[in-house]
C-alpha cells in the first residue's frame, strides 16, 4: 500500500519528483523547461536558446545536439528529417559515402506508423528486409509491445525515437517522456509534467490534460494548445498541406488560392457580426466544424457538423457559420480544431 506522494511540484506547477519512475529531482529554468533530470544518481541535462528551443541533451556522456531539422550526437550528424521521412548518412563517421533515405507513413494524428527504405534501389519494398519499423500506439501514446516493432538495422536508432505525434521519445534512464517543444509529455500518465504556457486561456480544463482527454480526435502540436483552425489545401505538387489559423496570423498564410479565398472572405465580413463569430471560433473555439469545398450552393449539415462552401459563387455565408456555431455549442462539444478540407 502506497501511503506517500509519488509526485511533487514546484510553486509554478512543474513536476519536481516522480518517485514511481525513480526521478529524484527535476530542475526547471525561467521558461518552466527542464534543465536537469536526476534519476538514480545520474543526470539528463538540457540546454535551450533564449526562446526555449532545445539545443542539446546530454546523458551518460552522449550529447545530442539539435539544429533545426538536423540532429547530431557528439558533433556527428545522425539524420535530418523532411515531410516524407528522414535522411541519414550511410556511415556517420564518413558522410562522403553517401546517404540513405527512409520514408515514413503517418496517420491522421501525425503518428509515425511505418518506416521503410528501398535499400537496393530496385523500386520495390521487400517487407522482410526493407521494413524498418511498424509502430502501433494506445490512444494516449504508449506503444504496443511484443510484435512488429523491432527496429531494422537499416534505420537510424536516433531518428526512430520520433514516433508518437512525430515527437521525440526521451527514453534514457527510463525517463520515457515525449518532447513536444513547449512541454514534456508522459504517455503512461496521459499528462504533461510541466506548466501549460497558455493555462490562463483555457481555464475550464486542467493545465496538465493532454488533448482534452480525447487524443483520438485532438492533437497538440507543441504542448501549447490544440490547433484551432486547420485550412487544408494542395500545393503546386498536388500534396496535401495545412495552414493553422488562430485568428490573427493571416499575414503568414501561404500563397494558395483556396487558403486566400477562405481568409479573404473572413476579412471581408469581419465587421458584420457573423464575421466576428468566425474570428471568435478561430481564437477560442469550443466546437469542431469541418469545412469542405463544394460545387453547389453553400450549406450547413447538422448531421455531419460540416459547412460546405463554394468560393466561386457567393461570398462566404457567415450565417451558415453562425448556425453551425450555435448548433454545436448546444451540444457542448469540447474545444477542438476546425478542419478545412478541399474535396
């Protein structure tokens, strides 16, 4: 019977001890990010830049350095990632020998489910030799064990730590934290270990909850907050891309016709009342709405909780948005992102 306290927190709300994992002490900086984690007398040390971006992690004499998409260990390049997977040296000690390309399949939440490579360059993936890793997850991020998760030697062991939501798993010394950037997440608890930087903006929710306790539906890109409005579009190469709109960052939108149509229509109507409802949804949404492009007239489907919009006929029907807002608010749905999809 446990009569003690396994978890201890500082005055800011950051975890300082996790006796269940043997974490004796966690030291955080002024940004509430961990700088040292002590487990069983051994340390994991982190350094950050002035904005809180992680620069390095050092444990047991191995320093992992982060420079944008490039990751090094003790100054030696391990890999750099890209939207389709990652690239790593064939021989880390001699990059002149060339690079190998690993491709990754991700699900709708950004979880890396399959890593593979065409090692012999024959244009065919041989499952028995060129599947590097298959990964399956429980909803809150714990990995299925015991099947289909042996990492093939063709992969890079450091790169393969980026899995659940595409985030790095810090597994050294039994830590088992996912680094989301602004915070660190423990999938065994389904909770964050440090303070929510946006806690005051979501007062109805615990600052330690992950994805509003519904990780099958929501994502949290960096530990700050679930995404609000995701405008999905296809780029010039016909690949699906997304722009996250928070109500105030329209000037950073990509030069894509559909994205500009959505934001332009919103700006044109922002002063007519219904436009303000759109901005409110973007800034602090309590509802989930899907928006799809249609060739017909714009309409709202209560059955699908979806807005269908034809940008080529009339300006955006914010009465449709208002109806969806009221109907969904009555259902008391939790805060989620809005999905804009081109169909």
